C-alpha cells in the first residue's frame, strides 16, 4: 500500500456517562435502544489497513440439510436452521471488523489520521447531523516537535469535548508489522500515542486502529497486553484514493459514495465505516454529509464506537 501510509487514523474505548452525547436527548434515546445485545450475525468481511481493501465480502453458512430415512438428502423444514457463522470478533488483541454488540442496520463512523486542518469542519458536520464518530489519531502530530502541535492538540480537545471517541492510530503511523519493526518499536508506538492522547483528554485510549490495518500475531499479542480493542472496518470508502489532494490522477470524490452504495448492495450491517481526516482530506470531509444521509436513507442508524463494541473504549488516565 504505497500511499496509505500518509493517510488513515483510528480510535477507541468508552467514556460512558462522561460523554456529552449521553446528555443529549437524541443520544440517550439511541443508547437506550441499543441495549448491547450480543450479535450472532457474523457478517463480516473487513479490509486491511488504512484503507486499501474493499472490506465487505459477506459469508453465510449454507442451509442445514438432513438425511431422510431413505438416505436421500432433503432440506429440513421443521427444525430451525442452524447458523454456523461464528460470532463477530470482540475483546482485546483481536481484529474487530464489525460491531460485536449490535445487530442490524447500524453504522459506527470513524475517521483516521487526524487531527488535520479539516477536523473542525468535520466536527461541525457531525454536530449538525447529530452523528457520533470515532477518531483514530496519528499521535506524532500531538508531540512538541511537530510544527502545529498546539493547534492540533486543541483540535483533539474539541473532539473529546464533543463526545466523540478518541482512539489511537499509533504514534508514528509507520506500521506494527514488517521486517524493520521490533517489539520495542511496537511498544513505543503504542505507549507514546496513548500518553499523548491521555495528556490532552484525561482518558487513556483502549481502542486502536493499526496503520494500514496490518497486524500479525506479535503485534496483536502486544496490543492485548496493553488492553487494546483492535478496530478494523467493513465499510470502506477508499477516500484516500478518490478524494485526496495528493492523488490528483484518481480524484473523484463521488466514488466515495459509490463504494458505500456498492457495499450496502451486497452486504448488510452492522458496519464500521472508515474515512480520513488528514491534511489531504478536504474533499473527503465534504462528502461526509452525503455519506451519512445515504446511510440513513437506507435505514441505518449511526451509533458510537462504544455502542458498537459494547465495551469501554478508554480508561481514566
Ligand atoms: Zn492511517
């Protein structure tokens, strides 16, 4: 994924009652309806990485068949059909591609690689649409040696104050997998990001999206050790490809919505969506209202990452 490195982001755990969303009537209403039922509908298909995969291939178990007395095989009509699809992944140190705690037409919005010059525009859109989201932050932008760090830290504070989930997308965004990645660099990439985010929000993120969506057994084991829920996605937009200012050759923002339509046509929720909030994402952010409107027109409810996971996304600092 040659270009993905400059784009995606991620976010994590819950802040339950401290979240401003819980104080909004619309949000409380949505939360109550949620009730965190464990999903058995394993729809799934996710993609990998910071956005290069078409994530939504669905899998369904074939209908159960039972042998008749004569040895022939007939479709059972009386016995309930057994669904053998495994439940969606949940918990720490496993790749979560769809909502383990919800079923049906729900979607958790998420934005990678922020903060960016467009973060406030995105926050205004989400406020106007009354939609919660998760932000997977590229934490090196919050360190003191980053040119805009004070401005970017203020943006992260506004993300948290608006009640959105603040998750980690690691510090360096260089990846948790590869020949040059050591255990020490993985640990540093995770903990530096966590410390920087906690310093701003007062909460330690326990949700993380690995750069490019790439993990291996070693990185997953380390993420589990740190208590991280590893959030992938199953509603890709390929916005980094179609609506990024540094990909002029492919620039075609409506393709974001087209990919959402294509995914919904062949799969169903719950969905974890992905777009980006990077320095190249102005056009992508402008498509967010259309993406939300389309999802709602199709009967989907936007839910928080906490509701999607049924687990806290963060802990006190
Ligand atoms: Zn990224």
